[in-house]
C-alpha cells in the first residue's frame, strides 16, 4: 500500500473494522515520519469508544469543522480559481480510477487516493498541496491541540512535503 493510501484511510468515516485496517496499513508503512504520526493518530482514536471516534470524526471533518478539509478552498476560498482547479481534478481522478465517494474532488481523502493512483499527478495539485495541508494543520492545532486528527494532518503534511514534482515524465 502506498503511503498516501495509508494516510487516506485515516480520513474515512470510522467503521468497526477501521482500527484493524489502519493497524495493518501502518505496520507496512516504510516512511518513518508518516508511520510515527499515523500510529499516534491510531492510538488517539482507539483510546476513544467507537461512538466517540465517530463523533470526533464528524466534529473535526464535517460539522462546524475547525479546519476545511478541501485543498482548493483552503488556497482560494470560493473564488473562481477553485472551480478551475476542481475541473482539472475531476477528469484526472476519473482517469486514475479514483471514486470520489460523494466528496468534492479537492477533499483531502480523494486527493490522497489520487496521488496513490497515479505516477504523474497534476502539477497544479502538487504546487498547492503542501501549503494547503500546512494551513489545515495549523488551524486544527490552534483550535484543538489534543485532537488525534492533528497527527493525521501531520502525516498528510509529511506526504505532501515529500512528494516530488513530476515535469515532463521526469522527477
């Protein structure tokens, strides 16, 4: 499993099998920084009851979220440029076989799955992703410093910051 797939698992809505899936994925992770943050995330959410994890997920990522988990929105707000960005993502994600599962294409979870599915992601995504994730991380740390999703965002930032830009098929 690619590193971005491992991290994307953390953004999924919790299911009864989620902790086991995360445990297995983290065990096979080779990026030590990502592995460390993902293990801290897993430790944090599994210390909660399952219903508390569900509530935390919803409070952190859906309802009145302390940060917006949409890459384009973080960078451009609701400006036209975000729409252009999403219109680039939709066909690229479709070509890579990424199902959006009802999310907008700039949501962090399908973005990470897209990065795992393609060897040549959109340069525009690679350009804005590290800054967007850093902003998300800063906002959550300020709003809820003990939230386990801070660790998930730190793992995401480690992925985004270490992703080489592909230009003309070369890295």
